[in-house]
């Protein structure tokens, strides 16, 4: 059994269950052809729960090697920076607007995860913001927060 992996995936499963509990209180699920406001969050919560339970099952069934190494200090710092950046995304999403926040989030996460240079993270961040714009504003006609600049 991989103890840390089991604990982490179990916590994620509990968070997904809590998320689904709040999503279930929304009224507008709609259908697959005409999704309502709660449809996409319910799908994401269900997928998150499925994946976390799959990882938990896998962690409980495997044994940890006797010479297992601890996570290097650099990995812990990156993980912490990843969590802090993801949490800061929430207030920035409303303040700066969705598309700028998505751009900044992807750019920073690319750098945290070790991307070399600036061109590839910049292109990936711009593509992510454009895809979000195309998906939400154009295809689904769901306006996201515009922020202080628009």
C-alpha cells in the first residue's frame, strides 16, 4: 500500500463528493443535447470522483518497494507552488477576467512544471485562453467574467 498516495486520493474523492453534493442542489441540469448550468459541473465532479477512486484502488492494491525514495525537496516546492497558484486563480478569475486569468494560470503552471524558455508556455497559455473563449463565449454562449480591463 502506498500510504501518501492512498491518503491524497482519498481526500480528493471526499472533495469530489462534497463538490457533487453542492452541484446536486442546483436545479438546471438540462440534457446532453441542451445542457443546463449544472450539467458540466456534474460531469467534472463525476469524472474527478471516478479518477480519484481508481487511483485509491490502485494505491491500496500495490505494495511500496522496500527501497522507496522520498519525494525530493524540489518536487515538494513545485507541488506547493502548484497548489498556491491554483488557489490564487480563483480571485484572479473574477478580478482580471476569465481569459486573462486562464492565460496567466497556464503560463505560470508551465514555468512551475519546468518548461524551458518562454515561447512554448506563452503559446500554450494563449491557445488555452483562445480555446476557453471559443468554447464558452462562441460555442456555448456562456459569458465568463470580463474583469477590470473590459
